[in-house]
C-alpha cells in the first residue's frame, strides 16, 4: 500500500511540473504565432494615397492620351512669294502698297533705300515740309537734297514690310518711286532668273 501510494504521489508531482513548464512555454510562443498569422496589408496600402484612390479609368485615359502637338513642334511658317516679269526695257516694276495706297514702283537694287516721289509721298499721307529737305544724296543727275521719313507699311502683295525708312524727292525732280534695298532685305530672299524676279517672305 505504501509503495502504491508513493508511486501515485510521484506521478502527480511529475504531472504538476510538466503542466507548469508547458504554461510558461505557451505564452512565449503565442506572439510568434500571431506575428506569423497576421494578414499582410493589401498592395494599395504601399502605394501613395493619390495612386491608391485614383480611378483606374482615369489612369488608363492619362496613359492613352496623345501628346500635345504644340509641345512636339512649332507650326511651320507659311511661305508666300511674288513673281515679277521684266518689262520691255528689262526693268522690274511692282505694284506697291504704301500706307494703304497703290503705286507703280521700279525695283532698284542700286537704291539703298525706298525712295518716293513728292507726289507719291503726298498721296500716301506722308507729311513733309520744305524744311525737311536737308539730307544730301548723290544721284545720276548730281547731289540732291531729300527728306528722310519713316513709312508704316510697304508691301508687294502679301510680302509686307513695316516701319521702313524712305527718302522723299523734292517736287519737280522726278515722278518715279523706287523700291530700294531696305525693302528687299526685309524679305527672306529674292532672286532674278532670266526675265523674272521672285521675292519671298
């Protein structure tokens, strides 16, 4: 009897020790198990707030939208040209718009500046007085006193020059106005081929 009772007592003591040991180990393992079983955050949680909340259709439209053509290249400039045919004397005569009035003018590459007869300047409403004729120029007929003015608009067809300097001849010294080099230099190019002159903007 004593032996049996002793065995039972020893068994109960061993069982108590095992239970105490297990109770100590289980709490230590629970945090690790909880960390392993914790759900992973959805992919959207790692994205910036704006991307996570943006409508997918908006993203698709933004990707598929064509680039702005103005950012790729500037519109090409439209080129205009005027062709003059030489007259019987081999000269080129153009119909020239001077401040809204039309005049026949001789294209003269030997003239440094646009030159207007006294009558043409008056018709184009360019004011000159007798005291303005104080600038000396050399002509085929000798030295001459001319007035120096600025013309707001000078054009041959669509080829328009603006704010060009011009010389005005005194009355009685000629009725021919000259389209000089300062106008031709305002163009992008001009050339003479046989009996034709081509001017371009």
